[in-house]
C-alpha cells in the first residue's frame, strides 16, 4: 500500500523553488558613516555612569591612554579594541542598555555624515539591504541600525551577574573577523556577494571590501586609498561637500 501524499522533492531537485538572492550593502560605521571612533561612546558612558570625581580622574588619564591605544592599533586593531573595551568593566548591563538611545541621540546621531545618509537612502530605494558591520558594541549601534532599517553585525561584551566584565564574547570585528562576519551573514540571508556593496574607510576594512563585487573606499586612510587606486575601486568622500 502506498502513501497518498507524495514525498517532498529533495533540496536542489529540478522544479524545487529557489529563494531569490538579495543584494546587500555592508557598511563600516566609525569613520565611514559617522565622524566617530569607538572611544566616542565610551567617554559618554563614563560621564553618565561614574561619579564626578571618578569620571574626571578617568578622563584625565585619557591623554596618557590614547597614545597607547594608537600604538596598539598600528600593530593590532584586535588588541587596541580589546584595550579600549576593557574600560566598560564594572558597568551595569541594564543601565548601559537603558542609556543606549540617549547615547545615540547625543554623541552618534549628530555625527552621522549627511552624504552617508543620502547614499544609504538611495541604496535602500534600490532594494538593497543595509547591514552595519562594525567594531562598535552591539547595544550602542542598535539605535542607528533601527533608524537606518539595517541589520547590525557587532561584537558584544561578556556579562557576569548583570555587570560587564570588559571582555568581548568573541573576537573584535576587525580584519579577517569582519570579512568572516560578512560571509556568514550572506550565507544565512541568501545574499549574493558578487552583486553586493561594501563601504569602509581604513586598511583594516580591506578584507571586508574584498568580499563583495562592489567595494567602495570611503574617506579612505592613506593605505586603503593606495590599494583602492591600484585596483581601480570606487572612492568617495562623505566628509566634505
């Protein structure tokens, strides 16, 4: 006796519907979409969550820390990001998340570059999915993602007993880790990378830009600009004009 219902065809069999691929625009944030660094919201949070004496003591040490962070960044952006994010140690997770919209409104939204907004609006109108791929922390960048109607791929801090430890849950989203994140997002969301865009401003974004068919160097630093010119990539200045 045979079953009355036919078994579904195996995936990939002739006649099986194939979900349409989508195009995406993978966007770095700091220095590309906004005139910020990952230190910008850190300073804001320190001012809001520390006592006045503790904040001013910490702030007085920033000029001493900054050269160290910059030196680390020249040799390893991973190490630089970890050093900066260690300063979130001891913050209340719940309170930090409560303040995320205020942080965005006060220190990120005003630094969102108008030319970036116009370019992303045009891409969105063209049916292209926007994806933020950023070294900035997830809870800090989520308000920007909501405003842009974009996906957000960002690192998260380790939490213990409701407190941030200052450690990252995974690797910082820089270099090869950022490229891996794009490929994972594309695979999970049926994105055709050959028809997609990536926007980045620094040499640390090079591997990300190489993932797509339409790489665009934005406000490029000297090393990225040299690579972009040599490869004939599109270059745009979103800071001026």
